[in-house]
C-alpha cells in the first residue's frame, strides 16, 4: 500500500512538468516566428509587393504590439487563470498568422502581424509564472532552461530552413504556424489549468495594482533586477540585430556565409549559457555569484571586441562567449522570486521583461544613429590606435567601434547592478 502511494506521488510529480512543457512550446513559437519573419522578409516583400518603408513598419508594429502586450496581458496572469489567458492569446496569435498568410496587401499583413505579436506577447511571462506556481524549487534551472530551449528551437529551425530550398512562399509556414497555435491553445486549456494549485490561488488575497507598483518601485532589488535584465538582455537583442550578416560584410569584409556563422555563434552561446547558468544557480541554490560571473564575462568579451579587430576564427569564439555571458540575464527573475512578495511577482516580471525588450530596441536605434552620424573617434578608438591593435586599413572597424562603445557601457552598467544583489539569510 505504501509502495502504491509512493508511485502515485511520483506520477503527480512528473505531471507537474506538463504545464511548463506546453508553456515552453508557446514561448518557443514566439521566438521562431520572430526569426522566420526576418528570414522570410525578402519573400514577403516580393509576394506582397512592399517597399522598404512598409516592411520596416511591419517589423516595427510587431515590436510595439509585443512590448505593449507583455505589460498589459502579462501582468494579468495573477488575476486570471493561466489556462484561460494563455489559450485565448494563443488563439489570437493563430488568427494573426492565418490573416498574415492569406493577406494580399500591406494593410492585411499589418493586421496579421499585430495580432500575432500581441497574442504571443505574454508567452515568456506565462512560462515564468507556471514555473513559480508548480516548480518553485527548480526556478533558476527551469527559467534558464526555458530560455535555452526556445533559442535552440529557433536556431535549429533556422538552420533547417536555410538548408531547405523547397520553401518558396511565406504563406505555407504561417498557415502551419496558425494550425500549430490552435493545437497549443487546446493543450493549454486542457492541461495548464489542471494543476490543483490553481484552485488554491483563487482564494489568495490580491493586492491593489497601486500597492503592487509601490512595493516594486520602492525595492532596491527590483530596480537592480530590472537594470540587470534590461542592460544584458537589451544588449543581446541589439547585438544580434546589429551584428548581423550585412554589418559583418560592410565592416569586417567578411563573406555572407562567414557573417552568417558569426551571427549564429552568439545565439549558440546564449543556448549553452542558459543551460549552464541554470544548472550552476540551481546547484548553488544561489543566483548572485552566477549573475555576477556571467555579466563579467560579457563585459570582458565586449572590451576585447572593442579593443581588437579580431580575425574571423577568433571573432566566432568571441561571439559565442558573449552569448554565454549575456544569457545570465535570465537570473533577474530569480531575484524577483526571492526578494519580492509573491503577490507582486507577476507584475514585477511583466515590468522587467517589458523594460528589457523596449531598451533593446532603443539601444539598437541609438547605435544605428551613431553609425550614421559618423562621429569622431571615442575613447576606446583612441586607445586602440595608441596601442596599435588595429591592422592597417581598419577605418571601417573604427567607425563601428565608435558606435558599439554604447553597448559596452550598457553591459558595464548591467554588471554593476548585479553587485547590488543580496540574499537574505
């Protein structure tokens, strides 16, 4: 009889991972669709007969809708059942994908993009919420693992997409994504809300929004976590977009294939770093040392990239290590879980995620404007000239450095913010 009881308990323990697994699939879908839009943009431009400004508006509107949705929808996960909110938003994203796939002009494509981005906007916050609800003892590990799995899915499918020459239209992929999201919405409704802890949460007292905001904004740990995540995750977004194939070709005289490898190495570094930082933090039962170590790694590699015009082979390794360091941003949510009252966790998570996403877009715009302004050399550039690190004819690299210094400053601020993390005894 005792054996049967233990077996039943073990089965229940395994079932606790099912809602998390489904939520990770939803989060991975948001990353994959974002990557697919970038990869399919030439095909989208051709089939919908768009100009450069219109394809730019499609990308920008998606960014704005995703940012607003993270805050407006993600912050409601504490008030509404996850199975209701996440399944409805998945259906909304499915409608967006189908509208985008069947669009014949810019207007309908814009509607589809906005609905898709808004529907998927709370997917990551949903993962964090479900981990804390069902598996709080493994929070650091599973939150980092979720980030790694989502990025791995995007990298794997991107490589598969690149090797497949038979895909001739964006429409087929978006139709498939719409059908897949309907399946996910069904699974979310059937299984994410089946955990008995949901019924217990209904009786928990909820703090008014103004009180939750006051608790967050008066907490030093909240601000340290927000700055840490915004600086590291924002730099990861800006770097992956700016350090793209075209920049590699323009500023480092690489071929398109070499630039693709360089850009992919950062994503692989994020995947590897997410797994290792989660295991380390879980093993130590502490997020402070891993957060400081990984942000310091990111800072050190950024300084190397600023000081030295690396060869292609060395730049691949540097991009990989930079991705590893920036992946430590995920530990900001361990700070929230450990240091803030539970009733504020959902709102605090939504605020931090939104800050990171918006700051990444802002940082990317500022670096781009700095490059176009063709400003005079900055401090780092003068150091490299004085130390003669640069090969002859490296003027393009100097131009890139003068703008890229801003990313280095932001990562430095992120590392400094981690020094304010503490753990109550």
